[in-house]
């Protein structure tokens, strides 16, 4: 059965008539639309549009005579109804003022038409094909529909004459407080001061070598964001189970080691303390999804549903981008293209839901091969697209990570790495549940602010980060396009 999909023949006819009569309007119409936007009239409007586009691309004039000649050359004049049909199109035009409205109307109907056609194809696939993986089929369908809806109407240019007055008024009415931030707090004051918090529509990348503490810091940030805003935080854990995440939170919030909680070796007082923490955790709007096989479309769909059911989200956390599943093998062995696609989708998701997305990422092994082992942007694994899409990129650097592996970092020679001491005097005599390692948080990219670095202490036994009472006076520089932040820190790194 042939379906009648939506179209507006009057708008199509009027636009073609305007093209025949006004070269200035014709230029905008022919650039704004494609042949597929013309659906009515048994394809003759599409044929006429394509003839006009051929003339336009060749730099030729567009009028009844030139279009007639072009259609004669392609043997399609009779198919569109002859010269009389072109003359009637021109007669339909009463003014040229509303052509922009007709353009948008035709484009909107094309979007709706394509969406309905895709829905029909999906239904046909469901009826005619054997579906073994329902989740995979749904994810594939959603991806196809998303590809169509991404072409939704976009806004036109905004004149600074209008925009400057609007923004200027907002600036005059704002009354900021020293030290305040515009985004969601990470829970760490100095880090917030450097990045201005986590703002709406931002994609933030947190990257480090394995076992440095990026998952622990992301969990700290997710909990802090949920507790401080009382808004939902979505945590997609592609590596750890919900049970493991909750035990980490119990450890972090109670100062009882994860190992003791895992083994159940607890005193009466510790059990009472954990009961108090249980009540605190139960009151925080943190939502965990530990589906290890989650695809990028699963993440998008579940985030949308959480917003629909719970209201605006404070934050979305993905741990981590390299583990996102590709159920349809869209990229097969092309890891770089896969990560680039996932990165772009996460950036689009942050804009769609108007909330920050914090995604974790691995670093290449080349980080460890360098004498200076502090991470840099080129170390991001698999794809430069992560750097391109991200609004902020943060790295973690923990000298103790290398010391624990028996890698000696020379503290005497100039230009070598230096191990900073923990808050305690002699780390060798400190039990694991009392040890705190210094961690540098390096902000390597900040689209809307400064780059630089700050420091935190990390207690591995509890998976908890906290801010030192006194921070080293690390430099903070303006974000300079094209500059490599590692060069900016060269002098600081090489100090004796």
C-alpha cells in the first residue's frame, strides 16, 4: 500500500514561482533546500528544482525561458506538464515577503516525512525479520531516528545589535560573590575555582592511567553534586557493579576501609557508623546503572527517561568512554572512529538535557614511557575527537602510583619528577588506612576559563579525596588557543 506522506504543495509551488521571478530570493531558496524537500506534484516539483539548481550552480540566469531550455535538454519538459506549468507557478506569486516562512515550512515537512518513513521501515523490519537481540534492535532503531531528528530546525544568525543589549542587561543585573561559581560544584573548592564548576551543556573529560584514582574522584564528584543540589545525578558504571560502588561510597563517607567493609571485619562502633552513613546515602538522589554492555544509545535513552521522571539532572557521569558497547559493530576494528562517535554523542547529550556530562577516559601507555610522566592532551587514548568535543579536560597525576610500582622518580636531578610528601611525616610507617597520596588535578583544556593545576589528597583505603589545608603555589594561566599546557608548566616542573 502506497502511503500519503505529509507535504505542502502550495508552499512548494510558491517557492518555485518566486525562483522564476526574483534572482535574489532564488539564491537563498536554492541554497536552503534540496530536491528531496519537494515532494508534491508527482515528483515534477523536484524535477523543476533540480533544473534550477543546475542553472544556479553553473552561474546561469533563472527564469521561465532558461528553465524551459534546461528541461528540454534533459528530456523532462513534458514530464512536468510543459511550459504552461511553469507559467502557472509564476502566476501563483503575489509577493516575495513570506518566502522564508515557506522555506521553513517545507523543511519541517521533510523532517516529519523522513521520520514517518523511518518508522514505517522499522515496523516492516519488525514484521519481516527475526529479531534475536531486542536491546540491539531498539538501540539501532533509536540511532536511525536520532540521525533524522538531529536535523531539526536550527536558529538563524543573531545580530549583536539585539544580543549585546540582552547580555549587557544580564551582566548589569548580576551580583556575584567572590569565590562563587556558575556551575555545579565538584565538592572541591580549589578545583571549582579553577574550572568555575561543571556547567550546563558541558562535556568534561577526566583522564588518568589505570589505578590512579579517576573512578574514585568521579564517584566523589557524583555524590557531592547530588548531595549539594538535591537534583538527580546519573552514574553509568560500565566496569563496577552497583554493590561495589555502594561499598565504595560507604567507605568514603564513613572513613572505614573498603577492605574491612568488603570482608565484613567490623567492630560494633563501625557497624553503627555505617548505619548512619546508610541513611545519608539513601537520601541522596544518585542513580546508578551498572549495565556493562550499555551502548551509547542506552546511555542517551536512560538519561532522557531519568530527566522525564525525576526532573532536571545535575550531572551525568560515564565510567568510562572506552567501555561503551558497539552492539551493531558499526565501527568494527576502527577504535578511533568509535570513540569519536561516542564523544560527539555525549557532547550532544549534554546540550540536549542541559546538564554537564563527566566522562572518564584512559590514557595511552606512552605517558609512562616519557621522563616527564605528567599527562598531556596527546595522551588521550584512541581519538583526538575527545579533545575536540570536550569543553574541559582534566588529568590526574599521582607520583605514588609510580613509586608503588617500584619506578624511581629522581628528586635530586633537575628536570626529574618529584614525589610530594603526604600529610604525615613518614609514609613508610603509616598503615594503608591512614595513608594519603598527593594527586595533581591538571586542567589541560578549559574552553570557557583558565587552564592550570590544583592538588588534592587521595586516601586509597577509603577512596576519598580531600583538599589540603595549604596548596603549593601552582601557576594558573589564561587559555591560549594552540598552546601546549605542558610547555607552560616546564619551568615549574624543572625547578630544583
